[in-house]
């Protein structure tokens, strides 16, 4: 009996040891998994942080290189101050120090430049390297300097390649922003309207300028009601070629920029890519410096406004909408805000106010209601001005270099973007 009891106690002891061992193994495994997941999460976080740091450094490089008047001259205090010759990487000079292992936040960044062999000063590579902990992220782009053919596309108050329709009490005239605000001048008669198709002027609309329809015998200028045109009504002698516009994002979009209610959101010098830009309520988009925005769509509704202290260029692959009583470009200098819609339409409705130059070679444009438009607008589709809208052509835009097409002038474009080199 005693022997049996001892045997049973031994079995229980062995089973207990087995259970304890299993629990210890399970605990160690769980602890190992938790430790791994924590390390992986921290690693992923540092990777994301390093990418955004590299992106910020790249934007800094882009701005400084754009402001550099000569990419192949060293020793002049510009971004290419350290230029050693073509085919050699060198550190960008930011006006104070070389951009080499510059501390920012929890990491460091470096910006290097290289002039490709045979580029003759017309191409430059920018490489941004960011380090956070043991994580390195590298982004590289190539920028090109190219000469553009043709003449300014902003030679009209409005141009609709597939037709123009002006109705209601719409009024079109001109002024020159170099001489001050529209209200401070006697309205001019360079509010020219053009099309490669028909032009219809209906109701009591007034065009203080020329109305030039397409050159085809079937194209016509139709005037009904008490509508009035002060200038020439002769058709065009040939079709107007609108330069194509196919712009790629220089880097992947960072998501949506959506603001509602009231407040101010500020963008400073640089290039920004978003999937959507949407401001509602009375929110303000404040531009400080020279800013370029790439987006898939943009809308400003309510009493939102865009304040430009510098210049703003927007490339929109979809629709651009401004509705309600908002103001686009409160400094009232149209040349400081340029909108390029590469594939969508431009819609300005309500009592909004717009100061800028807009180009949509693949879409329509609509200006309705009591909208006040200062500048010039060109559409590859149909252009409509209805209601009591006021369109005031800024004659100064005819002398401003635009990035689409100006003979003898040069533009800086982003030719490629890649990560990990």
C-alpha cells in the first residue's frame, strides 16, 4: 500500500513538472512573440518617420535647386555651390552649410546633387537620405530644364476650344493688375473671347473685346437679345492649338488634405502631393512662399479662402470646384496663382471670387451665378459663363511666363522619382 502511494505521488510529481514546463514554454513563446511584435512595430514606425524625413529633405532640395539660376556653376553661394563637375555626387549648399548629416527631430538627413554626364547644366539629380536609428530611407529625383515652344496660352479672357456660351447679364472686360486693382482702373476692352467652334452670346451679356469663333464655315458667332460685343466679330483664320498637359506626381500622394469649420492651414515653400484637397466652412488655406500642389481633386465651398503670400501652382488631375462665397487668392494678383487641370473640369459657382490663371486642356469650364473672375481661363472643352458673372481679363498675364507654353522661356520639370537608390 505504501509502495503504491509512493508510485502515485511520483506520477503526480512528474505530471506537475510536465505542466510547469509546458506553461514555461508557452510563456516564453508568448513573451518572444510580444517582443517581436513590439520590435517590428517600432521598426515600422522608424521606417515611416525616416521616409517623411527624406521627403521633407527632398522638398527642401527641390526648392533650393529651382531657385538656383545656373545648375553648372559652383562657388556662387547657390544650391550648386559645391559643383565639382558632371557625374559626381556632391552636397547641396543651403546658403549656410552643406546639407550633410543635418540633425532634425530624432534623425538626420543629407541632400546630394549630381549633374548627369553630358547634361550641360540642363539636368540635375537630387538625392535625399534620412536616418532614424538604424533605418535609412533614400529618395531620388531627376529635374530637367527645358525650353518651351509656342506662346502664352493666356491670350484671351476666356477660350473654350469646343464652344463658348455667354448668357444672362454676364460681363467680360479687361484691366491690368500691374497698374493696381480692377476697381481702381477704367475697364479696358481686351476681354477677348475665342473658340475653335461656335460662340453664343445670349440675353444682355456684354463682351468688351473681340469674339472670335472657329475657322470652319460651319462655326459661327450667334448673338441674341440685347447682347453686345465691342470688338471684332471676325472668325479665326486657323485653329488654335492648345498645348497638351500630362503631369505626373513627383512622388506618391500623402493622403487627403481636408479641413472643415474655421481655422487656418499653412503650406510653406515646397511641393505637396495629395489625393484630395477639400476645404469647407470658413477655413483658410494660407500659402507662405512658393508652393506647388499636386492633387487628384480640389474643392473649396462656403466662405473658404486661399491666401497667397508668394506663388501657388496647382496641378489637378480631376475636377477643381469653388462654390459659395469663397475667395481664391486674396492678394488679387492673378499671376501669383496658376491652376492646371490635366483631366477634369473647372467649376466656379455662387458668389465666389477667383484671381488667377486657369488651364484645362482636357475639360470644360463653368463660371455661373454672381462669380467674379479676375485673370484668364482656357478650356479644351466647352466654356460657359452664365447668370450675372463678371469676368475681368488681366492683361498682365499676356506677359507672364506660364509653364505650359512660352516661346524661348524655360521651365523646371520633374522627370523621374524613385526610392532606395
